[in-house]
C-alpha cells in the first residue's frame, strides 16, 4: 500500500514532468503556468501531509491470532479514537489512536485507510485518548517495583499519582482465550515512588499527614474501595493543600 505522502510526492513529480514535457518548448506564459501548478501541488502536500509525516515511520501492527470476546485495547474498543500525541519532539492533534495494553504500544493508521502501524514507543513522550493523559516513563524514571512504559497520569502537582494499565491473556478453554485488565497504582513523593494499591499503602506513603487524611475520608464520606482512583486524586489534592 502506498503511503499518502508517498503518493503525493509521486503525483507532484508526475505533474511536473508532464508539464515540462508538453510545454518545455513553449512560451513564457506556459512556463509560468508550470511553475504555478508545481507550487500549488507543493503547498497541498505540505499542508495535508508534511507536518504529520514523522508519524508514518513505525512497523506494521499485527493483530492476535486467536478469537476472544474481549480485546487488548484501552477502553475495550477495536475502533480508533481521535487523540493527541507528542511524538519525536513534536505535538500532533486529531490523530487516530489505539492503545494496545497487552503489548504496551500505541497504534495509529494511515489517514482513513485500513493499514495500522505502531508508533515507536521510545519516541512517544505522552498521548491523550478518551479523556486520559498517558505519559512514557523510561527506565531512569520508574521505581523499583515499576516497569518502564506508558502510565495514566492521574495527578501531577507536588506529589504524583499514576496508574499502570495492562492486560494479560487468560486461557478459558482449550480453544478460547480472553484478555483480562489489571491496574497498578503508584505515588511519587519527592524522588521516591511508592506502590499504593490499597488505602493502607496510600496513607502509609503520606504518613506525615495520615491522621488528617483519614479524617478527610471520613468527613467526605469517600469509600476508597468503591472508587479508588477518585479517592487517590482527592487525597493527593488534599495532601498538597495541607503541605502548601
């Protein structure tokens, strides 16, 4: 399949060649028409493809070779969502994106075609999809209990709270498999990361204000187990308020 920007370059070349061949021996007016047509084609290419061309440089995305009632993607969708990505030092808006949580890779497609490809993870700084902001944490940015990769950035002020969203494959029967979601939560205070997968661990990480935070939970009638992510965000914000 010819990539859209490759096609545009071919079309630009062919147009230039055709006009040169037909009008090469004609008058100045014909030469002016050639230059104007070439300039218009160049402008069209730069406007429609040029700024996005850095995105089209990843390997083809290969799906999974088994049937499943679920899928590997964030938000459990097989469709592409329209998101934004900071890639190779540049920000791109209105990009079709899918986040494969099993492989921990970001997937896009060429224009409105069917060809899906993987963005090079090392070049992705962050991306926004389905009202979530994901960041790339490299090996030099994670704690001892964390893997490098994409993290959902839940809260980022004086302290930081992130969620590691992954999926694994579970064998249902001899011929059936399914994808299972798994979330792990981490809090960064100072230069230290803490695993905070429970209310107790979350409060332990902020033990200098544990008493006040427990009272805040009680007064606000927040049940950590019912909505842990909402509780973490509210507790983190209140902790920052207490320590400002």
